[in-house]
């Protein structure tokens, strides 16, 4: 359910920023979005490995 809420919030922000003709507060390309996902996955992997080592 959190993913749905995040999607609705993101759509709302995107519509609002576009309506005000402001630059989007997110990477404007798929490459940027994949990079942001990589940062998130890197942090998840680090936490998993750190927990496993302890």
C-alpha cells in the first residue's frame, strides 16, 4: 500500500510542479531514476551485509 501512496504523491507533485512551470524535483530521465534506485539498493545491500557480519 505504501508504494501506491508514494506513486500518488509523486504524480501529484509532478502535476503541481508542471502546472507552476517549475523544474521537476526528480531526475528527468530514466538513467537518473535508475541511478537513484541504485543508490537505494546499495544502501539496502550494505545494511544487509553489516547485519550479517554482526
